[in-house]
């Protein structure tokens, strides 16, 4: 989560000048663990059933963690890119944004889906039945599907989630990729909404969550035809609107105190809503989804309470690992579930429960390794590939002295005044050698030549004008050479 320059630090103190809102980074691992716990509760074991019996909807409603991710994503993308993409649609910034998001999402995704694809292919060829994955609808193993999965577009022509993705949860990756591609155009609209009254923007963020909330209220779940489109567009849009509110609020003590209070009261109200909703109708508690935009905005403004807890280094690091965790946990669970189908000892007892705990506990170390050795290194390398290359100037008959530069006219007294003036100024502070200075085998760059001119600091008023003209000559000559 970055902006161009550091600013007032919500969610505790900023770690650096990147503009990261650490409390929101920490919230990502909470959402990811919620989704992991939701998927693990399908494990057919006595211990799991007992835990679910105690925690109830706090576990079984874990699919809401995906919608929390969508709101977070909308906020973060707006926080980082809206000021750049919002004023006008330009090819350069748009391409850089899309490339940055691709570099962030694709490398570890491609690794996980290919490895799990090999697992599915092995089950298809060697298995004793037609089921190759623990999904209600079996995924299709074909070249066409492989291409769609590779490009992260597998959901775009499918109205339902089941069977659309080889790695089940990656339906949301495909949905978010669609949101990223639409954002440069949507940013034009959001940017022009930024001056609306704050209550209107806040109410709009909450209202965008109502379509999914109404599905929970009426059917108890958010699954219907093309519901994934509603979830990503509404959640993402709500996050953008929350950013518009947060960006305009002054960080007064009263605002920070109110945000901090909201940040710890609201999760308690949501938990109570999840528990109470089950007494109204199965799944009714999902209506608490309308509070997600408020929670994200509160954590972005808070400076105490849950915001400082989420901003702790361990949780911030967990937030960075959360994407890999989201990707690797289902393949690991599927291996466990298949082993349980063939090894009765793994379905219960001490051994079975220990193995299950080992698997769910290993998801984070595996995700951390994927983040450290695949996700982050690959992102950096791909970003460097897409970064604009500096323009190399053509050779010039110029060195770091004045011998080959056309000498500007100087007043007659300038030369004899140089020595006394230099003595008056005292010893100079040596400037560092520029990284791209000229050498017999390297062309000088604009930065190197301007730094060389700066070394020749004028010591007289008349010499100041000469140095100014010399710098202008260097700049004009190099830029002219670079344009040829």
C-alpha cells in the first residue's frame, strides 16, 4: 500500500515513507485465516466438528473473509493509484498500473495452479473414479481451461463458482483481476465523486454491500448466478468510496478517538450479529457484511486499540504472506482429504488429529516460503522488466573539465577574482562520484554531467552566470542527442 510521499500516519506509526497503512496490512492475515478456517471445517473429523460446535458461525461464515478482501483491495488500490489514474485516462500510467498488479498476482498463482493441476491430472489418469477435486462440480482438464486459468480469466464466462477454477478459491483471483482491468476507467468516475458530501460517500460505501447482504438475509448464502460479479464490483467499489472519505477527513484527536472506538466495537457487534443471525435463519448473520467498509475506514484512521495490534510486525508480515496463504491452503487440504479417504487412521483418533493439526499448521510456513522465494522475488524481477529504461545520451566531446566546453563570455575581472573568492569560501565539500559518470567506455548521462557542473561551484557573481549557462548547454546538448 503505497503513495508517492509520506503523510500523517493512520493506524499507528508508519514504518517508512512508503505510505503503508500497517493496520490494514495486518487485517489481511485475519481475513485469510478466516477463509482457511472456513475451508478446514469441511474436514470430516470429530475434533473439527466439536470446534465448529463451539465457535459456530464464526467459522462457518468464513466465506465472508473473501468479501473483506475485496473491500480492502478497493481501498488499497484507490489509496495507491486513484490520484494518478483518476484525472485522465492515459496509456502510460494505465499500462504501469496493470503491469504492477500482474506482477503482484501472477507468479505465485501460476506456480500453485500448475502444481495442483499436475495433481488433478494424476488423479484423472490414475484415480478409481471421476472425482478429481473436492468440489461440488468437477473442474474440466483441457487445454482451453489451462489457457483460461493461466490468464486468470476462468470466471469471466462462468456464472457459478464451483468447478470454474482448478484451485477452488482462485475464482476470487480471476474476479479481482477483472476489477483491476476495469479500475483505470472506473477511476475517472470515482475521482470526480471525491468532492461529494462525506455522508453521501459513506452511505454509498455501505449501500454497495446491500446486494450481498440481502442474499444472506433471503437465502442464507451469497451464491446465485453471477453473484461473483456482484461481490467483486460492490466490495471493491465500497473500498474505493471509503478511501474517498478517509482521504478527506482531518486526523484530529476526535476523529482518531472515534475511529479507534469503532475499530474495536464494530468487530464485537459483527460477532454478535453472526451468532444472533443463526436464530433468525440459517446464514442470516451474513448481513454483517455491511459493516466491512466502516471497519476498513475506522482502521485506516485509528491510532490505538485494534489498529495498533494489527500494526505489529508479526501481523504485518502475516498480511504480506496472506496472498500466498490463500493460494496454498486448499491444495494442502485436498491432499489431506484424499489421504483420509484411503487411510482410515487419518479420519480420527490421536494420529488423525495430530496429522490434521500438522497440515493446517504447515499452511503458514509453506505460504511464507512461497512469499519469500517466489512471490516477492518474481514480483521485483517482473517489475524491473516492465520499468522504463533510462535514455542513454550520444557521445559528446565533453569531459569533467572546461577544456572542450564552449566558454561563455566572462567579465574581465572574473578570472582574477576567482582565487580570493575561493579563499573566502573556504574548502569545498567533495561531491560523490556519480554512479553513471563518464569513462573511456561509458557515455555520460544527463545526471552525471549536471553533477560535474555542480562540482565547479562558482566563486564570483559573474562566474555564477557562467555556471548557469554551462549547465544549460550541457542539458540542451544531451537532450538533443537523446532525441535523435
